C-alpha cells in the first residue's frame, strides 16, 4: 500500500483519538474576574420561581418515566398565574401544556385501543375454538355417513 493511502487512512483515526483525548481533559481552574459572566451555578440561583416551575414541568413531561399529571398541574398553575415572572414564561408553558394534554389524550386512546384489541383477540380465539369444535363434529358425522351401507333405491314398478 502506498504511503499516501496509509497516511489518508490514519488522519481520521488520529483526529478521532485526539478529540477523544480532549473530551476527557478538564480545564484548569482559574480565579474568576469580577466583570466575567456568572458561572452556571450562579445562573441556576438567579432563575426565578416561574422558570423553576417550568423546568420541573418539563422534567415531569419526559416521555420515558415522566409524570404527565404532575406536569399538567404545574403548567396549569403557571398559565393561571398573574405574576410578572410567570407572564414571561407563559408562552412556553402554554405550548408545553398543549403537548401534555395531547399526550394524555393519546395515552388514553392507546389504553382504550389496547383493551379493544385484547377483547377482539379473545373473541377470535373463542370463535376459532368453536369453529374447530364444529369442524370435528362435522367430520365425525361424515365418518358415520361413510360407514353406513349404501342405501337401496326402491325400484318403482308400474302398477297394473
């Protein structure tokens, strides 16, 4: 294999390894300057109650393992609130509330359809069992009919 081909194959591998190595390196701690942007921990403490409530509702509305009832309760309270903090996040809360309501509706429809499918499946099994039973009876009658001697057809004579 020529050297150029080997080199072009090694470049992506070397790049991937260097990126993986960089991902594991933590930046060195430095003293924060007074005019720098606040750190993420400081930002979390600055969030207001309405934003925290919206975040809690978003966590409760997660598709896997979420609690849609809790999310809906939090969002309805947030939408009904008249505080300035709540008004700032109400468009997001309304949108998320609509999604939560739709997911609850779809979940209820899913449960209903699953129950209907289970009933239909049971009815199908019952019908199949009944069909099999009737087919066995029909086969038994056909066997009995075959075992009977042939019927004589009476000859009709001309009466004189």
